[in-house]
């Protein structure tokens, strides 16, 4: 029987429990995992998730400048000298590049579950593809769905994205064959109630409101699309590839 657990924010990650018995799936719907999925779809060679600006700059020095794209934000503000990580402003710069990405929450969450047996990156854009891969490859294993949250706070859009992913896993694997924690079940039920309202849910979330305030309404709308991209980003060493 497959087991699915859901963490509501990256601060709930227990490093001692992240081991080779867990398959981790990280979500940061607004915007890190959406950006990663989109960048790979637009031809980025890989995405290198880092913990902070300092690590991003150090990583950048390891590569030829023409081969990389430095992008990131901290506390919602674009890091000085970096590309804006919003897909609408980033995707023209990623083809053939190693995208070095630093964000407040999503890239930190990815790094914090790097010791899992396998770590996947999911969004509404590619949740269907990731769910299909999990069902195909990991029969009877423990799946840890990780919402990145926002600086220690619960995020509505990540919860919705987790519910979407969990519903896809249930549909594909069979409801009677999956053991859900209460947190995972609650997300699935929440998604069922609002399955047709992805754009509204994202737009009314706190992070969605912030992005709209910064004029990034198109990115919120883009991130709300389900099943648009058939890619399965996974962490291999320090790089996310598809």
C-alpha cells in the first residue's frame, strides 16, 4: 500500500526522517516550482536550487558566465543583479543555460529534502506527469508531499497544489490502495471542493495578492494552469533536470 504524508511548510521537515525510504515531492506554486518546471520546458539545461544569494553567487563563479542564468528573490524582492524569477520575465533567458535559482522558500525546501530516495519538483503545470511517474515507479512506497509555505507560514496555493497532486495519485493508484495521513486527506478534500477555481485560489492567496500588487498577474494566471507541461523534474545531485 502506498503511503502519502503531507507537510504544510518547509519548517516541518525533519532531517532525521528524510532518508532512502521516502520519495519527496516539493511544491512552491507561487512561484519556485512553477518557475523550475517552466524553465526546463523552455530549454534550460538544468536548474540549480540554492539556499541563498551567497550560495548562488558562489555557484555562478564555478561556470562560464555565458552558460548560466542567475535568478532569484528574497522576501519577494528580486536579488540585486539577478534575473526576476517570475516566468513571464525569465523564460526568454533560460534556453541552453544552467539556471541558478535562489528563493526564500521553494529552493530551500528542495535542498532540505535532498537526502530522500528521490526528490521531484511539482506544480499545477506538471502535477499530472509527476503523479503518473510516482505511480509507475514507486508501488507501495512512502510519498512525502512538501508544501514550501512562506517564511514559516501556511500557503493556500501550496495546499491547493498538494490536493491536486494527491487527487491525481488517488485516481491513478486506486483509493483503496493508498494510506493517507489526515493532512494529506484534508488537502485532497479541499481540492475536490475547489477543483475548478485554481485561478481564484491562487489570486486570493497572500502570495498571489503580493504578486498581483507587483504587476505579475500573468504569472499567477500561468501558475494556475493544470496539466499544461508534461515534464518530470527531479533532483540529481545538486541539479534539477527533466
